[in-house]
């Protein structure tokens, strides 16, 4: 596709960025050099923080207005300034087309998205945590108001949905689809160690586990995982993103905790195939995450996305094999992949698609709550303990993520992972137990209210209004 023919860049798309961290700041920067795109409004924890994001994106301080009120924002907007504020309500009335929600804070994402949709703005969501809990509801709320709620290119869910639907359009049978984890496992042979996300881990047996022997691939890959057990091999963000892809595409995980194998890039189609073909999967149409194992001089998968497809035409795939495409050892499957995601630098493609073409980058109205990201205790937890979300990766100490079939919130239901921050345990929870609604007192929040509305839309046992307001 020729993108220069795809968009009418004579029309400027105006974006407001809520959450001007790494992702949001990339959009602020990229919009300055794009025809047909402006991003003159930034919202962050304070107006001063938003102004700093503009400055880091290269905007001169003289062009930035720090605004505390709607009147100040209106005056700055009319004067052609870049508007920085600490509250979406201060700028919601301005004439922008689409809100980029990239705060990474689950409840803030829900509050911002719902408010913007009701105000007649499209919403591009980079806060995957919010989408994993109430994405189907917000999709339909947008539809009710004639607007789109969509994930954004630059994040793996949108990129993977694009790759999956590309493969489906071409008629390929999808065996598996997914992403590599955010941080590669980089083997330093001389040091006999693996480096991952800046941390060194001893790996004295890796030389014996580097190559997979013919016919014994699965046992050696299992041994790799055990040898590297000190390195986290799955994370809440990984499974959160796959939850959103599952709800958009209908693909499902093979196992609630995923296989999360440690694989070299060329090994992916061999192991992520059916068990009968030497892989680990019990069926096709599976979602998966793998950890990319490589030497320092080998190319990174860079948190990219992939599909493993069935090789239906032996001659065609023999030709492609000869050109360097990655086939399984059985030659029955092959991997097609995008070894990158560029965060906010490529997100404007989705913004233009939403505003100018009326096209979502996600599942659109096909999005349904098929699965939930939930939490299993890894240690014993005590009554009265508060669950706290921490760090860049939004983890909760003592809990590990799993993906289970979605259900309405009743006592026995496992709680969606990102409803748990701030929850207080009402009773002791044993190690190995899923956290259920009956186990916790959930904090009152926009996210919880919207989730109950979503339950009423899709599950007959839920008690609430079934129409988005």
C-alpha cells in the first residue's frame, strides 16, 4: 500500500495526548514533522509536567502555554500555542479530533476514554491495562457517539492484529500468533551468562542447550527454561497485550499462563506448531509469547510480532525457504514477523486512519470479552493486605498473570488483573489460588463501574444497564 495515496493530508488531524511519557512524547515529536497531523495539547499529572514533555519533544518554551482553566486553554489555543495542562477537563472543549490515552494508569485510562468519547472525540488507546478490562464496552460507547475507540500502531496489540488480519485476508491458516517479550535473552558465551534488561544471570549450561537436536527439541527447550528460571519469562504487560488481541481476533492462548518458551528466532515455527508436528501446541489459532534468545551480534526481535502459518503449497514455501524465510524443521509451518514496535513514532498512522478513514486499528465492533487477564497468588496473602501496582511494568507483588475465559463479576469470578490495584483482601489467600471477587474489597472507580456496564452488555447474569450512556 502507498501511504502517500492512502491519506488526504490536506486536512489536519488534531490530537490531544493524555500521558506524555515515552509513548505520548513520541507522538508530540512526530507530529511536528508530519503533513496533516498536529499534537498541540498535552495532559499529564500536572500542567508543568506536560509542558516539560513539550520541551523534551523540541517545542520552544515561548510557544507553550501552561493552563489551569478552560478559559486559559481557550485563549492559548486561539493564539496558536501548545497547550499544557494537568486535567483533561480543562481542554476537552477544544477543537481536537482524537485523544491519545497513554497514561498507563488503568482507572485514568477509563475515565479519560469515556469522557472523550462522550464529548465527541475519537480515542486511541495505548493504556493496554484499561483496554484489557473494559475495551469492548468502550468500543461500543464510541460507536454510540459516532466515534472510534482503537488501539494504536506502535504497541504490539495493534501491530499483531494487523499482521493476523493480513494473514487471514490472504487465506493462510494461522497456527499461532504473538510477540516476543520486551527484553531479549542475550548470551555472552565467553562470560557464560545471559544479559536481560541490563541484568546479568549465570548460564553455565547454555552451550549445551544452544542448539536443538533433531527430534528432541521440546525437552531441550524445557531444559532451557529451567536453566534460566531466575529470569522472568512472562509478565503482566505481555499477557495484557495478548488479552486485548484475543478479544479483538478470537484467537486464544493454549494455556492460561502461556508456554513462554525461550527460543532463538529461527526456532519459533518449529516449537509453536501442533504437538503432532513436533511443537507444543494442542490446537491452531493460538496466541503465544516467546523470549528471544540470541548472541550479542545477532539481530533483536525487539518486542516484535509474528504469525506462524501452515505451509499449504510445498513448492511456494520451498522457494521462500531459499530466499531466507523461516520455516519449521518439518517444513509444515513458517513464521512471518515484524521485528519491531516503534511506540509513539508510528502511532500517528492509526490516528490518521481513525479520523480520516473511520478505520480502527483493532477489532472494532467485532471486539468481545472472550478472555480476562486475571491473577494467581504466588505466595500466601493475608486478610487486610492492600494490593499495590508498582513500576514501569505495572506488576503487583505476589501475583502472576494468567488469561482465562471472561465472565461477569460475581463472587466466584477471578478478578480482572487491573481492577486489583488498591484492593484490600477480605480473607487469607493461599499460594496458587486465583484471586476472586469474593476475596477482595475492590476500590470504587470509573474502571469498576464501566466493567459492570460491560458485563451487563455481554453476560446475562450481570445486573446493570445494558446500554452505554
